[in-house]
């Protein structure tokens, strides 16, 4: 019997110097959006008693990008910024539902866990060993050490950097897997 499951594959990527700068901009912008929206949500709750949702927070991003003060946010993929807003919303939901002892979302510090998500408009070419992401003009060299032949749908990419400046891409996919039915033997009483 065949079934579709959600899986993630992590591969090493080898960006050029320009791509590393592009990634650093993404890391900084998504961290800024997360922290800015966290501060704004906290301020609105404390000062006015207003609770806003993640989607309300997401609608603030275009306004920030249009302002002169934050127009540098236009340099990165807008969907990655929106994903940062949704990550904050997930953090609040875990906190309010007391899931896994979650605490109130905290500000993200610079240099700790650098990553950003790309939910769509990307491409993966495992035969030529590269991926393409929005606003990055050149393909990113990738080492595919596993086959993606059973993948039925690509869901999202997450690009991350380790402490020793190695870059990785996690590709979230739906994949077909074969489930073997266990043979049940009848036990007879003697």
C-alpha cells in the first residue's frame, strides 16, 4: 500500500561570496521582522489591550517596506519575511496553549540560529546539483547525496547557516512510501 508522507531532506550548499552576502541580508531581515513584530504586538497589548493575529502582523510588512526607514527590506524575498511573521504566530499559539512548556516568544539574537524559509517560487535541480530561490540571480550549488525520485511535491526550502559558516538547505517534501502490511498470525489455544 502506498502513502504520501511529509519529509525533510537536508543538503549542504556551497554559495558564492555574493550569495553569502545575500543570505546574510535574508537572515538579518527575517530576524528584524520577527523582533519588530514581537515588540509591536507586545506594545499594542500593554498600551491598548489589543491582541493582533499573525495575519494582522503579516499585513504590517508591506507598510514597513514602503517606509523610508525600512526600505532595505525590499532587497529580500517578501515570502521569507511573511514566514518570519507566521513563525512568531506559531510561537504565540504554543505559548497560549501551553504546548511543551513553551514560554512567551523572545527576541531573536544576532548570530544565534540563522535561517530563513522560502515557501514557494523556488526550484530544485538534483541532476545538475543546484537550487534557485527568488531574488538570487544565480543558481546555488548543492550537494545532493540522496535521491529525490519518490518526491511528489516540494513544499518549502529552509536555508540555514551553522556556527562554523557552513550552509545547508532543508527541503520539505511530500513523498510516496510503501507501507507493508504486517501479517497477523492467529494464535490458537491448546
